[in-house]
C-alpha cells in the first residue's frame, strides 16, 4: 500500500507550494481534483487535456518529488435533473477520463449522482424509504430511466480509455451503501467500482470492515477519513442530520481526522481486511475535520496511519 493525500484541502495554494509543504511527510501519492465539487485548482481537466506542455510539466513536477497520482477526482452529479448542470458535470467527467488516459492514471473518483423524481424536475430527490409507494415508483424511474442508461454508456467510455471509475459511497446520491453499489456495478459494468471512504459508512450505522469483504474485487481506491457519531444527539434525532457541519455540538455526527474517531486497532483491522480481499493500492487522506486546521489534521493523520498501513509485500510463509 502507498500513503498519500487529496490535495483539495490546499486549493488556496499552487500545487508546487503544496508539494514543497508535504515533502517532509514522505508520502508516495497525490490525488488531484479536476473540477465539479472538488474544484480543479491543481489539475483543471480541460486545461490540462488541451495542453501537452502542461501535462508534461505536471508529471515532471511530481516525478521530481517522488510522487505518483493515485486518482483524478471529479465528484459531481451528471444525472442531475437540471440539464445544464448535468451537462457541465458530464463534460468534466469526460475530460477527466480522457486526461487520466493521457497521464497513465488508472482511476477516476466521483459520485454516482442523483436524478429528480421524474420528467420536469429541477432538483435531485434522494429516496430513503419504501412507503408511501410513491417512493418506490420514483426509485424505479430513477434507476431504469436515468442511472442504468447513463452509467452503462460510461462503462464503455471507461473501457475504451483503459480507466476505472470509483464511486464514493455517499448519502444524497443513488449509490450510498454496499447494496446500491453492487446493484449499479451488476447492471452497468465492471469498470465501475468503489472509492472506499469509511467515514460515510460509520455514521449510517454500517461496519466498514464487513463492507470491504462484501465489495471484494470492486475496490479501486481508498480514502482515509474518519467520522464519529454523537450517541446523545443520535439517540434523540437519529443519524440523518442536515444541520450545518459547523454546529459540531448539536450534530449527530461529524468528520474527524484519522485517530480521532476510531482507534489504531480498528484501522489495523481495516487495512488488513483490504489486503485480505486483494486491495494493495493507494490510501489517500481526505481532510474534512472541522476541529483542526488542514495542516494539523493532515500531519496527525500521516503520523497515525504510518503506524497502521501495511507498506511491504508479505513474505513467503516459511512456517507453512
């Protein structure tokens, strides 16, 4: 495994300055945002795609620091019911896939998106329950008319470019748990897999280690990010929480940097299980801890994860 970071946390700085900052951390990978929700401060998809000199400059800069790109990230909603918004997101995704091919990057990260309730809607509708039956009708329309047709076409685009697309399992989008991820992959193709981020699973009540087992063979990238559930607030209001992230004391859950949500034993089990199911790729730190600065959150996560990550290949079993 290799340890790296999603550089979006330092979008206010030029990439060269970011790389100089992180040099003492001795990381191996960077994950770069190319547009849509993460922004494209360090790797704007179209601009990079249209300029070989800029691509060469980027790769030379990374090579000089001993870094490789773990993934390009363009999380958006290409099946948004607002056609203009969906088109803009789709174009960034297409440019990112082509850019990944040009740069020799094997994985693009993003969301599965979420449509509206039916024709004519302007806002997405994330269905969370099976009754009244209207909701099941919405789900059927979303999957059959929007989700499956779009991602089936994208599976071919990805295969043509030699790139895999890794969905971040995230509430608010049609892929929000293990079951919906496997449903989409089964219906649309195996170039579609997972950018496994345990933080979004914890607060939904899932056990990420068990999810890793269920998703064996479909995990293409991993985020190192934690979250913690407040038992008092959750006992009163449940886990679905739309309050601002800044209201930490009132929320049912908040994001935490690695080591401040779950202990070292949990992360040891997590990385060991990833290896058990055949994942030995990059682990990319995503900082979204509102109680810490980006730099402190990153450095604490690096120190913590270096104790837990399995960097070397296993040796032969001399005992068996």
